[in-house]
């Protein structure tokens, strides 16, 4: 029976496509390593080749990491470049183990949002609008600049904000923008946008925490003013 190469496999069985649709956890060690080397040999697919190598290491990644470039190059389909990629991945895994997990800032209050965003915005001479995507413990998943605009206002598309929130799997959303003029008073558009975001979050079952206006030294919180 003729051997199929990876390009002939069902799409859901190909390592890259499988990772894109199901996530990294769904892949075996051999499949993850196959993504790194890209191709196998005329006799083995990249996945089968890595299964072969891992079997010789008793399926132990620590043992694989102790192999030399020359050791790996003894396998048909592994050249120096692929051997270096494998060992580089093993070294990154080792270094990751030694790292301390990054502390995500708690942005559960307007003051904390202001303190986090003020350094980003204090010297801007135009308005910027940012979305702060938080987990259920008010810890920042990531912040996203939504728009960069003029001196008095910037255009904001609520659909972009909600798309970013959904893609980040956030459960709490806060937003902020700056007023380069130093005037803390919300504009009519600021108020309309805040109400629209509140409604959009209700539909998406995301808690809308606050809309904070940042100036150099002060802030305005829609939440603290009872407006969201």
C-alpha cells in the first residue's frame, strides 16, 4: 500500500491544521515536533519520523534534549537545520520551566486602570482609545489599541472591541481613552459610546466594568459616576 504524505492526510489530522482548530493540547509530542521540522523523509512522514526518534528516547523529551546535533543527524530525513530546530525547542522548554509566571495586573478599579494606562497616554497629543480585556478575577489578559485619532475625538467601532473581547475569551471589559486637552468632562459621543458598549456587553454576557477618561494627572470614571 502506497504511503500517504502529510499533505494527503485528512485536514483535521495534519498537525498544523489540528493545532489551529483544536489547540496545542490536542497534539502529541511527535506532532508538535513534526511542525518544527516541517517534513520527513521519502520513507516516513514528519510525524512518523518524530515518533521513531522519540521511541529511541523512551518517549522522554528530557532524553531527546540531551541528544547532540550529530546524534539527530543519523536519522534519515534529519539534517543539521532540523536537528538545531529540535534542540532549540527543547532548550526553550527548559528555560520556560525556570521562568517565574508573569504577574497580570489587577485592573478592578478606575484608579488601577488609570495608573496602568497613564504612562501610555500621558504624552499623547491626539486621542487614543484602548480596550482592556480582563479575566473573571479582573486580571489583564491583554490591552488593545482600538483607534488613534484627532485632537478632540477618535473613531471607535464597537464591533472591533467586541471581536477582540471574544477572541481573548475575556469575561470583563473596560475601556479608556485620553483627552489631550486636559478637560475631564465626557463628550456627548463619549456618553453614547459608553451606553452602546454596555448594551453590547449585555448581549455577549460580558461584564462591562468601566469607561475611564485619562488626562495627565486626573481621570473620569463612568462607573464611579454611576453611568455604567
